[in-house]
C-alpha cells in the first residue's frame, strides 16, 4: 500500500508502539486519526508529527466506555476523507497467576484487547470493503501464540484476536482489504510493569524497542503482506516449536515456573501500593 494521502485510524496512539507507528506513518504521508485517553499526550504527539495539526486528527476517548465505537464512528463520518484503514493497537496487560485474577479485570482485558477491535472493524468494514485499496492491522503479541504462565487472560485475548484476524482475512479475500496481524515479542513500553521487566531479565527474555516494531509493521503494510507475522527471533522459532511439540515447551515452562511465580507475587505487591496511593 502506498501510504501517501491515506487516512488511517490508530488506537492506542500515545503508547510506545503507537507513538512510533504514528511517526513512521506520518513520515510516509499518511493522515492519521489518533485515538488515546489523554488529551495532552495526544496534542504533544500531533505536534511532533510530520504535517502536524494541519494534517492529523485527535480523538480523546476511553475505549472501555460503552459508547466508544459509536463516538469514533461519528467522528470519522465528519472527516473530509473516508477512512482507508484502521490499526488496532490499544491494549492492556496484567501479570499475575490465575488464582489471583479478578473477574472484572479479566473482562476489561478481553473487552479492550479483543471485543473492541472486533466491534470497531465490524462498523468500519462496509466502507473499507467498498474501497479499491484498504487496510486493517491488528497488533497482537507473541503470547497470543504461546500460552505463558502468569498471563492467561492476556494470552487468551491475543489468541482470540489472531483467530479473528485470520477469519476476517479469509472473509474479505475478494475485496481490496488487506488484513495484517502482527505479533511482537516483549517490547520496551509502559505496558510492562516493573515486575514483568524484572522477570524477563531474570529469564533472559529479549525485548525490542517500539521503533523497531513500528518499522517492521510499516514495511509489512507497504509490501501488502496480508497475513499473520511474528516479530522477533528466536520467538518466531519458539512459536513454531510450541505448535509442533507443545509437550517440550511445557517442560521448559515447568522449569521457569518458580521464577515466574516469584515475580507474579511482586506484581501483586506493586498493585497494592498503587491502590493505596490512589486512596490517599
């Protein structure tokens, strides 16, 4: 896809991957509808982009609100140009063992990571399918392809998003819509808690800069690489191994479980401190 002049909606625009993606896409000439929860961060992002406020738009919206998709659609209907594509990048994660999960937290994660992208694309799809060339990008995670202890709800939400992307890609095969599903490995963003970062370091798990992830996604878009793409090595190999020999991967995680449980307990401690701070 030639991004010059295309109007793209980007959720999670002020996060690490979102900011980097916005910069890459703007430099390619795209016009962006940037969605985030904090107005000041959105404004700072727009001011930093090629074209600035004269080319790009801001939508300050909490996507967990029931009216979120309706508000986004109403905004897009008022734009001078039709939407050429949507990038579902907004998401949340939480690191804890299943015994410590609350139902409400799990429901929020499934809503933001899976159901919201499905609802948004359902609303946008008639317009996208009518265009000669259109784009849908769902930003998933390597943990959507590998069940990782301590991230059961997150893995579930991202696995669901991957299968949604796959089904959607096959449904729109006779249209001009390309559907990309991108699975980054661990990425250095605010999404990761201190406990998550410490666990990854203890286990020797590598992570990527958000700029690298954004560059890879942008290249995939430009090359019309519709399909599912795993970003990062050796994670790409590990995903294949998990599909072919899951029992072997089970043994590997069993050996790591004491370390994972240790840092999951640390995560609960961090959450308690944050809760007390908010109460004060």
